[in-house]
């Protein structure tokens, strides 16, 4: 998969649901029922952050859930890309972008959503060919108003804002023409996951999924 094909794939994935579930999994044993709850609630795109020792095993478990589209988040290095791909992740998400990271993703044919927080960063990624980017950290970088200001000068770029987004402010982002989807962890709170409250997570997912309609 070349870079152009990878960008088309990330665009396709981002349009599957209005919210990508951002998941920090501490117990891989809970990964399968967590994925089922989110997929059943209408959120098939699952981003497992590589922040815990259980992350790669969680990715492996989630890929077995019918209808899931599993990616790896907090991808920082070429090693992260290779390990995530080997675990079954079909895309990656990074808080930023470096030459080594982008180069590795391109060599591996691994679709990636690189992060940008300023016009300059977005322009550099666009110049390289990345038309789908992560706007991060969204709220700390000026929120929906800052993202809206990038739409006119950079109409070629669609963003997945992530960071500080919840049900109270998600509508502000999804209303923007340059938002393709958002990333959110509120759909699977840590206490819900740790206590196995799958029906409640499914309900949160269903509410988030309805935002796209």
C-alpha cells in the first residue's frame, strides 16, 4: 500500500463512525468484551493506545471481534509500527509526526493518521501527502474555534480532533467542515472497563454513534 492508498484508507476508516474509540487497555482479558460492546453500540473503529504492556495483546484480541477495525494509537517509533502491524492493527495514530515515523509507516505500507496542532505542521504533512491528520491536543490547542480557522487556508486537509473531547463539546467539532471524525476516550471510561460494565459502554457507544446522523 503506497502513501496515496494509505490516505484513502484512513479516510475510509474515519468515515465509518463519527467517533473513534480511544482505548487504554490495562487487562488484555477485557479487550474482547470491550470491543464487542463498542462495535455493538455502533463504533467499529477502535484505537488501542500503546501505553500499557497489555496493548498489543489487546489488539490481537480485538481483531477477532466481527466488525471491528482495530488500530494502534500513540504510535511513536518505527518499532511501534512494526509491532502494531504484526499484532493485527490495520492503521496507526500518532500525536505528532517525525521523519523516521512517517518513513517507517510508508515502508511498511501501514496507514497512519499523523498529528498536527498548527498550520505549519499541517502544511508540512500535506506537502508530504497526508490529507487526513489528527488535531492534537484539540482542546489545549484552541478547541473547535482553532480547528475551524484552519479550514479556509487548508481545505485539502480533514482532521480527527482528539484530546479533551467529550459529550459536552463533541458537537462543536463534528459541526466543522474539516472534521472527518473525532477521537474520544469517554465512550469507555476506565472504571466501566475495570468493572466489566459492558452494557453501559454499549449505551455510551450508541449515543456517540448517533452523533453522525
